[in-house]
């Protein structure tokens, strides 16, 4: 997977997460994804990075919706 394919897959993940968390702003979802992505920058095999980023962001967003 090249960088543009990875970027596209992560953009699709953002759209899925926005739909999955309608109570949160799109900016909050985008921030969770942006904060999750660096965790996987060193991975030499990039094919699964979008999946890992989406899972990490989903966890962050769940924490936000259950906090408080």
C-alpha cells in the first residue's frame, strides 16, 4: 500500500467513524484519527495501518462518549 492509498483508506475510516459517533463533531473524530496515526508510523508493513488507526481512534472516541 502506498501513501496515497493509505491516506484514502484513513479518510474512509474517518467517514465511518463520523457515522458511528454522531454525537461527536467531525473535528473531534478527525483529531482522534490524527492522534492515533503516529502510533503506527514505524510499521514497515503498511497494509494494515488504516485498520489499526481506525481501531485506535474508535477506542479514543468511545472513551470520550463514556467519560463524564
